[in-house]
C-alpha cells in the first residue's frame, strides 16, 4: 500500500530508489496515456514530442479531468508521488485524487519525452540541492529532468501541482492549453525556444493496438517507504569537497590541458554563457567567451575567468571571493549537475586526472 509524505523526507537512497522506479515504468506510462487518449476518441498521430503537441495533450488532460476521468479503469495503482503539496502528507486519499494523480504521472512521462526531443542529452535525475536561502525546498528528493544546460525541469512537483490546480479550477492560468509549454520555454529558452527539430518521431503511435499492461506488473508498484520518525537528511553541503577549495576548474580533458590548451576539449560556449547567467553571473555573450579571457562576476561572491584558444572556449576557473560556504557549495553542485551530463568536470586542479590516466 502506498504511503504519503513530502519528498523532502526521503533519504538519499530512497530518492534514488524512487528515481529508478520512475525510469522503469516510463514505457508503461506512455502506453497507458495512449490507451486513455484512444478511449476518449482522441487522435494519437499529433503526439510527436513537440511543444505544440504538449499544448494538445494539456488541453486533453484538462478536459479529461473535467469528465472526472471516466475512462480510467478500476484497479489502477496510485502513482507513487508521496504528496500533493507541502504539509499534505496526511491528506485523505479518495478515488478522484487517485485518478488525478495517476493521469498527472502520465503527463509527466510525456513532458519528459518533449524534453528529450529538444535536448537529446537530457536525463532523469533526483533534485538534491536547495537554491537561495530557503530552509526547505519542496523539490528536494523529487525526480525531474536535468537539461544539458544544467537547468532543472520539475516533473514530480511542477506538473502535478499545475494539473491539480487546472482540474480543480483553482487557477484559470493553469487551464490554458499552452501554459505548460510557455513555462518550459520561459524557464529554459536556450532549449525550448529553439526551432522545432525537423525529424520528429512519434511518441505514442508505437503503442496503438497494444493492450493495457497488467495492473499487477511490478513496474507499476511504487516503492513503499517507512517515513514516520525519519529525520530530515543531513545537509550534504557540510561535507562537499568544494568547501576546502578556493578555486574550482571547469573543463573537459587532462590536467596538462591547463598549460597546453590544445589538450582540452572545446566547451559549448553557448551553453556555458547560459549556465553562468542562470547562476547569477553578469551576462556574457558566447562570442566574448571565445574571443578573449573574460572576468565574470557573481555579485562580489565568486568570479569566473574564461580561457579561450583559437576562438574556442577551453576552460573556466571559479574563484571564491566573498561567498559563504552555502553559496560556494550550491554553485559547485549546480555546475556539477551540468558536468554530469556533458562529459565535463568540475574540481580542484589537484584532483584532476593526468593525460596518462585516460579520458576524463
């Protein structure tokens, strides 16, 4: 039986277990979505992973909610999301809520597919940072998509809350069919304001003619955790390796590359410019990053120095000036998130691999 709590109460291992659950059931989610749209007479061909198709899906989802989810089969397991909003871990679960949460999980799967259309190197991940000075972030421990720019797309929080508000009539803006695609574009214009890729692939059409996956399939069953008495996880920032460092290097290649820049792989100057801007640094153009060494400030807290070679950006050094421990480590975590999906590395120069150690 599913239990409910806030994502913030998950331990790190529980959050990773939930992430694995989401990965494993994605094919089922898309199949179920195809079955439901077909059951309401909707066309499947339009769902090609584009932002335009997301508008169609959101309009369908709102209308489906207005119909009280009439074609959702009995016996569908409740999606594994452990709560609706902060403070509702004790919320009574009724049949309408079960269906609403179930459909929201299917919408999340399609939003992920849209992210992959515009950013093929993005991936599912667990949100493990606290931005700004908020004591708690309701996204902590939740699952979402980390884009190649390092930006975060909420799935477990952003999508279901918007859908709940739309279905319950709590906010007219959330009923706007283009609301979700507009929010994606606003949050990450570097990804979603790009022209729609010309080689779109059908997302739901491959499931046409298939049957419902057995409701007892193990992939449908979310992890069941014992939350009562679990303390809030210890702050990972207190032991982060960046704490002991004044400078952090960001690059792709061996340590020898900092002396011989041709040993380093080129960085994506467009993405790095966006990454710096996203993290509060003074805006700088990709062209400037590639033309000459730049000194880019994040207020008076951290300075980033960029190093180009032959009109290609090679590495960036982040130097701590007046940042406190929290600000310094949170910046490192956000840069590391991008590094994890881009083949780059962030770290102290003393921990950098040498050329004979193999690829970085």
